[in-house]
C-alpha cells in the first residue's frame, strides 16, 4: 500500500496536464510593472481557484496609495484553508507582477508556449510558475483525505518589482495575515534562507542652464554629477573587501543604473538625475549604510558653486535572515527533495532581494523555494525567452506538497 507522500505524488502526476494548463492561463494575462495594472490578473486567479471550491479574498490596495507609488492597480489575494485546531498556519507566497518582456523573444512573451519540454513566457520561472506549484500542492494535500491540523494560506501579491510594500508588506501591516511559517516563490533548486538588503536612491543634481558658447554663465550639473559618479565607483574596491559569512552571498555592491539630464547639445546641463542601487550583505546596518552613502554624495560636490542636491530614497529593502523556525522549513524541504529528486539540495543565501524579507521583518520564519532550474541564468529569468522545464514544475509541486503534509498532517 502506498504511503501518504506517494499518494501526493500520484495525484500530482495524474493532474499534471491540468497544472500546466493552469500555468498557461496565468502566463497569458500581462502584468508588466511598470506600468503595474495588475488587478485584472488577480481577478483571473480568483476565478480560477473558485473552480476548486476555494474563495480568494480580494484585498485591493487603495487607488491613491497605488498611484502615489507609481503603479496603476493592485489587488492582493489570500486563499485561506482552515483545518482542525492544533497546528501551525503555513503561508505560500508568489508574486504576479513582472518586469516588461523587452525584445528578442523567439516565442510570444505572453503565449505560454510549450516546446521541447519547456514552457515559455514572462514569469514562467519567476514567479507565476509558483502560482501553479502552490495551488496544486495544496489541492494534492487536501485530496489525500487525511486529517489536517492548522491552516494553509496562499498569498498572491502584485508588488515585488516595486519592493513588496504594497504586496505582502501591505497585507501584514493591515493585520490581514499572521502565519507561523512562510514559503515564498523560489528561482532555483536551492532553498534560500537569507538575502541581501537593498538601498535605492534618486539623486537630483541642480545647477543652472547656460548657453554652450558661454558656459561660464551656467553651473554645470553634469560636471557635478561626474564627481558623484567618481566618488561612488571609487568605493567599489573597498566594498569588495567586505565579505559576508552567509553561504551564497559575497560582498556589497553599488552602481548607478540610470542617468537623465540636460536639455540640448549646446546647453549647459541645469539638472541631472542619477538613480543608484546599493546592495547590503545581511551583516550590514541599513541605516548606517544609507547615512554613509548620503555623506559620500554630499561630500563629492561640497563647495561646488551654484550646485545643490536633492537625495530621495526610492527603496530600503531589509535583508532576509534566518530566524528560529527557519531550520524546520529547511529540514522538511531538503528531506522531501531528497526523496523526489534524489539529491540533497543546498540551503544558502542569495545576493538578490525578495518579498520574503517582509515576513521576516515581522518575525515570521521564511524561506524561498519553488519551481525553478538548477541556476537562475538557465531559465532566462527577466530576459527574452524566459522558460521553465516542466519536469522541474512537477518536482517542486511534489516537494512542496510533501512539506505541507509534514507541517499540517
């Protein structure tokens, strides 16, 4: 007679074509962020889970807050499954917002095309795939018919690309959820237990425009901005010497990702805007780092005639760190991965940042795990022809289902 975990795997195999078809549907509704008009996708998902006898709570973020944030619409979903008392509440979180697809696709970015065992589409690997992983893992668990204790919540949110504050952050701040454990969408075979913090600043350098034939009549904002750029990039060798003790995470990084300014070729630039990104390892203090970066920028142009600065924080994302309870998640996922994949998958940090940190900030142990390849680059995540090997989706669904059974069975 087969064991409960074998029965989970058998159910997932029997319903795998349905799972793939579900994933195709959620891939075909665009959620480019920006512009971030993501409520229609939430409506689609809410309708799809209704067919399974579930109710998806629709939590629309107030329109003004969304617009002030730079997006168009956000409706976050919570599907609550309550079982017998006496067990923990486990939440599974995946985000539906995506970076715009860009050019050079072989397959339509919103086609959900299947070819050579892969499914192609924007968010096929990060992280609409885990809408399917988590929903079908939960369905397999409930199809077992065994007594379950505690509760399961599915959190489908739409703000990860802008920082998550109006996604999981908003659900948590509004008191709409307080799970005991969280598994958030992953992007490789690894279990991610820690990730970097991130500071993003917008630096506006104000000068005074002047005629190109008489540059002395202006105050060159670009010349001042160049001093800031040199100061930032001169720091890189020092940052390389700072090392994290977390496996998978190396050193802090810093770069300027965007520069806008000037009015014409023959005009002294009166304003230049820089957007910069400073990644912090988990051991760093975000407040101290922000103070250091601001001082670095201000010192670079101190005393420059006619130059003023406006430094605006765009994002301060804290690091994800291991908490009491994290290891319990890791042990279960690794044990079940060993059974399904036949190998021990590593648990480590990542230099990226993700929504999982928002649960960690509330003292909730969280890890990232879901459908994904062995390495992020082979999935083309956030590039043209993003793809997911369907067998990886199958394996991840079995592993997550077995882990849910460990916690709720």
